[in-house]
């Protein structure tokens, strides 16, 4: 199947950045007119100067999102516009319009393939940006999503086992995002060893802390905007903080679980697990930064009932559920 640069997909992926840019420009004009309006000028104290300058420059906070968006758009346009790709069962043919001869690569010649996509899977601005890196004899070929998506590529190319994954926050086309990345082993109970391994996930923990800090800052600023904004943002902050604080570190070794929460540690056998299920609505409240939270009910040897909440590793919930179903 033949693939080339899809202009429509590229434009749609950048609509969010376009509208946010328009809003930022309008916001700058509004803050300028309000700050430097003659009736509102008040620079009698240091606090007045600081407040007016902060209000005037407040639209600049959107540049934190817009600047990466501009860089992403340029990089993906640069790597996509002149690229044509033909994918068959077990081979690919890459043609760059700047060169005359196409590059033909067989599956047996490929050392590994790395899929680079956004860590924030449901991010409104960055989720549509991703790319594949084909490694062949020390050389790399980059296939941006606006030429071929990962799904379409493997539907035509066939199954490939040595597939690595990289999840930077935003998938900039840079070597550091894929060099040294190897295939990530999925969680597998049959491969358990005596040393405990983590069943709960770790890759989003820092991001969750940043989300809480960001919402707290937003709550502070909303206090100066209006009571309705303050109450709404404060409620959202409390809800997300509560759910994320429920998350516990769960380790597994043999037929027992080790639960760690702050400085406490408890050990439970598989026989003490009463039920195991997912809470799908936590995905919405955690802003799509993780998979659904798992709720596990336990009864220890003293007859005390406990409920443990955690965000599992990839396939951790499925593996543990299958294990409990056959115990």
C-alpha cells in the first residue's frame, strides 16, 4: 500500500494550536487595554506595579504549550512533506523526493522498530503526533504519523516482535527519544522470580504530582478571578488529589502481594484476595494520564477487611485477574 504526506490530517492536528494562538493574541490585546487604560492606571505602590504587570503578561503562560506545538509542527512538516512510502507484507520502500533512488528494506534487515508517541495519550494538542523509527545497520528512517500511522503500517507490514516504545511528554523528533530504547517487556506472572517486582505503575507518578501542583496554582489564580471559578477549580483539585493519594505501591512475589503506602508495609497471600475490579471513571478524573484504577479487596488472617487502590502496569490487571481465576 502506498502512503504519502496527508495535508488534511496535519491541518486538523494543528487546529488546537491555531485556536489557542488566536485566543492568546486576543487575550494580550484585552490585558493591554485594561492595564494601560487611563482610568485603571495605578502605580502608586510596588504591589500595584507587580499586579498590573502580572495581569498584563498573564497570556504568556499559554506559550508553555504553544512553543512546543510550533516546534512539533515544523519538525513533522519537515520530515513528512517529501516522503513517500510503500509498505508490503515483509518489506518497505521509502522514497524521498529530494533523492532519485528509493530505499527498499526487507523485514529480515531491520534490527528494531521504535514507536514514539506522547506520554499524555489524551492530550488535546499533542496526542495526534507520533512517529516510527526503523533501525537498519546503524541507520534510522523516521516515518511520521502524517505519512503512515502505526496501525496502518503494521496492518500492511505484518507482525514484528522487536518493537520498542518511547513516551516523552511531547514526541519531538530527536535522537534522545529513541536511541537506546529496547522492547519493553509486558507484565507476566509466569515469568515471576523470587525477588518482588512492581505490579503498580510508575511512569505517571511524577506527572500526577505535576498535575496536582498545576491545579493548586490554578486554584490560587482563580481566587482573584471570581468566586465561581475558585469553587469549581478547588473542587476539581480536591477530587483529583484524593484519587491520586489513594494510589499504593503494590509488589508481587510468588503467591503473595506486598502493599506499601508511605512508611507502612503489609503482606497478603493470593488466598486473601476477595475481589479485583477496575474503576473506569478514574481515567476521566485523572485527565487521561493513566489507565483505570484497580480496586482490590483483601481479608487478612485476622479477618480484617481492607481495600487497596492502585494504577497497574501494562497488562498487570489482566495477568493478576487470570491468576486469581485459576488458583
